[in-house]
């Protein structure tokens, strides 16, 4: 089974493109901190390139931005390509099956970059029909 789960922050704004078949793909890179620090006290960071396809890609393109925290569940894929210098290189990419947005939208984010549903406001309560009671008067 090939399944990977990552939690990290976007290093750049996502890039969206459409394949020649008309399929949307959104690509972004996340920085994932390792769980333990090195002997020198530094925390190591790994960078993963994520590809989200079709509707998931469109959603990621619309709501993600640099610095946002995401959880990604997907499949690790090895990709071979030729570099500019003519050498053959390998790249490991993650094809996302699920992307969960972990950064809550801030209240001052009115640019449309947020993704949280608005929270319902509690209706104002009319307390005019109630009487204050002293705790000593309660029978229990």
C-alpha cells in the first residue's frame, strides 16, 4: 500500500494549470518539520511537492495561499525527468487524495482567501421576564 500523510505549511502560492485533456491540476509545496531536533538543537524541515487533481485542485487553488497549514493524504509517486544539463533526475511527488485546510480564516481576512464557513451569531436574549434569585433561597 502506498499512502502518505503530511502536515505542513505552503511555501509559495499554489500554481494551477490545465492539462491538454482539460483536467485541472493544482501544485504546491509544503514544508514539514521533523518531529525531533538534531543534536545541535535544530529542527530539520523536508519539502514535498503536492499535486491535487480535478475538483480538489480547483478547491486548493481557490482557498490556499503561502503560509497556510494543510494536512495532505495521498500517494507518493516517483517521477523521472531530464535536467537542463542533460542528466536524468528523480523527483518524489505526492498525488493528493485529500487536503484538509488547517489554518482558520482570520476575522480581518476579507480578501476572499479564507475558507471557513461563517459562524452563526447567537440571537440576543431578552432577559426582562426573569428575576434574580439569591442562592440562599434555593431549596436544594
